[in-house]
C-alpha cells in the first residue's frame, strides 16, 4: 500500500473535512464560462461559501474525458478567448481572495506548449495546489510531476472502474511519490455528465482503490445530488461536482448565476454527515 505523511494544502483540506465528520466537496468551475468575469466570481464565491477544494477547468478543443455539458462550456470559453495562460492568471486572482486550494484540470498539449517549467513556475505563483491532466498516464508523467513537485504542486491521477488492480497499484505508487493530493476515482466507464443515480458497484470499486493507498479518494463523474454526496461520503473522502454545477449556471439569469452556484453548493453541504 502506498502511504504518505506529507502535509499539503490539499491534504489539509481533506483533513479538515474528515475532522468535521463530512466529505470534502470539490466544485468544478470552467475558466471563462459563461464568461471570464463570471467564472472568477463563481470560484471566489464558492471558496467563501466553504468549498473544500476548487477544480478550475481549462478549456481545450478536444476534451476527451468530458461529456456534452463540459464540452459546450469548453467551446464557449475558447470562443471567449480563454487560454491556459489566462486561466493561470484567473487562478491567481481567485487565490488572492480565498485560501481554498485550487486544482487546475486541463489537458497535456496546452501545458507542453506553454513550457512545462514555465507553467509550473507561473501556476505556483498563482496559488495552484494541484493538477489533473486526464490524458497524461503515469508512465509519461515523470517530467511534469517532478517539475510540479519542485514548486509544491501535486499531480492528481485518475482511476476508473475498468482499471485493473495492477493499474490501480501503479497509479497509487505514482501519486504517492510527491504526496499525490488525492486519487480521482471516476465513478463510471464513460464521460462526465450529471446523472440520476450513481453506478452500481461503486463501493466495490472504491474498496479496490482503497486497498492500494492511504491517499484521499475523491469520486467524480455523474455526481449531482445531495443523495449522491451522502452515498459517496460512506465510502470515499471527496466528491467532485462539475456538469450539474454548470447546468445550474445555465439555468440562472446572468445576474443570479453566482448566487445560484452558492445555493447549489449549500444543498450539497446539507447532505447527511459521515458516520
């Protein structure tokens, strides 16, 4: 089993939630959606409202892990002129207002084009605590992971229900090299998107991952309701909410989007406590 004793902003966020007897909530905000100013305001407001970690998405032209909702948001953000460089700057403005750890979620090509070393310098200066790069497998992650770790940024890896035990062990080992932040457990075999219910077999999948690591486990893909959060709280340490939050923004009037996002977060915070 891979273990870690390193204290980092991400580890501290999970520890605070655990001490409070609750699951860590990780809302996702797409940089530049529905526009840059609103995405910044939403991220700040969610941090002020008690989000444990904020996942800050970076739009990409070919978001292979994302479903229709996030794909549309990504396309809109790109059309608005959002880039990785602008997303880093946005992260800096958010971190200037809230202490909530920021985890940037983006694909590898823009990071590589930016320059790995320069990106890690700039991301660290912007207060980024972690990175999720869904198209970067552990076998090819050493360069980015080492550069990020040199600036106190943790690379978060993903596992899926179809991951073999050998693969899960490999991911756990890679994540544990520099603290790892947490392991992102994709709840289903598919793409992101709000769903009515969590998949059968989720508990068994999480148990398999747990047997390989003591790092916090966060469940994402399809999480949208307080009942989902309550169910995940019994088996994992964190819940990532993405598409459902974007849907909430879409359903609100432009001047009510920030408040709607906060209200939605509060409904999830009201899910039954762990125990």
